């Protein structure tokens, strides 16, 4: 089987963290015998002109590669630019989150850009023959006119060779963290602070300090993906305060390291932490977040979450499920 994957994100020397989950998924497909060709329209490095470029070049790429199917990762303007230029090749689109789910962003330009991206996703679906969403909660954002039997739910997989349990004290020494502090790892987002809940996380930490807990928020900024596991293992807990998500890989990566998770009930987080003692869902306000974090601090336990991640969302497991989707998709498209 030959698959042409088109994407606007992929690790480069300039931006090594861009689209690492896409790179990992592609590598896992190749490892399982799929012939993958990549069409990269690198918006991260080169800006919006890449989408304009795609309007004129993608048809020739499809003619040259002659794939069995085209898989576009992800929706938005990229998908709108490319789906109508795939000729008669069956076309599948993966959606990650904000390319379908409305996001309340303060910045007018970013809010407008995201809204146009969602319109692009809807336009692309009028030509695509199938879609993948990362969590069940995203199904409600698929337009009602798109056949539900042509939509699959499949999260991104986790690289278990990169994310695994390590000695906490050794990781803290490596990062220069105080071993006596209650370290809360939080994924910072300066562009979309409201949606990600940056202020909620900060306020929760201040509340913990008022309760006499030596809490500190650790925010990885421009940290290579290859180093994130050290941060995950050095932290006492991973915190997510988002208003919405698809299937956040940071949660699965933390769980692969046996790091406790405190999160709002977004995306597939509830499914990922179900049955894991020491992980908590919380309401989206500083007091409830602080209460959940205090539980982690007061009753520290070594959580056992890695096995669940391995059973459900390892790269190998997800690759096999995606290949099965590919086969079903091609067979149904030929009917």
C-alpha cells in the first residue's frame, strides 16, 4: 500500500518540535510496511504562502506518486487547499482539535484565523471520502451532512521508547530543580492563554502556596521533544487546564512516565486516566484545580499508568489500527 501524507507540520532544523507526533506516526507506518510519501507544505517555517503553493503543486505530486490513498494531516486551510486537487484518489483527513472545535481566543487575528480554518475544514470535507478525529467528543463537530460511517476515532500514539519512567531525583538534578519543591509541569501556551487556562494554573499554584505547599509551576518553553521525558519524570504532577482538546499527547506521555495527571475533563483525558489511582479530573477553576493538586501532594503514590498506555495508545497499537482503517477505507472507496 502506498500512502501520500500531506501535512503543514513536520520537525525541521529550525523548528524541531513542529509536528513530532506526525513524524512518529509516519515512522510507525513505515515500520509496519507501508510505503509512505510526504508532501510537506511547511507553514511553520515559511508562512501562509505554502498553502497558496499547494493549490498549484499538489495535483502534480499526486500524479507523480500515484498513491492508493491521500491522507491529509490536519484540517483547516491546508485541507481546503489540497482536497480538491487529489484527482480521483481516495482522500482521508485527520482532525486534531482546533481545526474543528471553536476556540475562545482573545487575540482577534488568531481568533479570525482559527475560524477561517474551521471553514476550511468544512469545505475540505465536501470533497474528502473519510475523516479521522482524535477523540469521541470531536464527533459532534463533524457536519451533519457528512456520513458518520466514514468517520473513525483514533488518537495519536505515544513513543514508549522516548517516554518511560526515570529516577525523579536524577531528573531534577539534571534540570537544576529543588528536590523539596512540589513541581507541577504545565504546558505553556502564550498565544491561546484563555483556552489553555494559563491564568487558572497560575492562580491554583498561588492557592497552594497559601495552604503552605511549596508549589512551583514548571513551564517547558522551546524544549526539544526528546528532552520532555526528563521534565515529565522530574515533575510531581502534570497539569492540564484547557477548555477543550482533542487527544492531548502530553497527557499520554506523562502517563507513559508514570507521572500523575490533574486535568480538566476535555478530549479523551477521562478515558486515558480511567482506573488509574492518583490521577484526577477537575472543574475549570483555580480552587478545584488546587484541591486536586493538593490530593497529589498530600497522598503521594507511585501511579501505575504506563501499562494502560502501552495497551491502548502505543505507537505500535495505533499504527496497526490506522493501517486497518486504510484498508477499510480503500475497499469502501472502490465500491
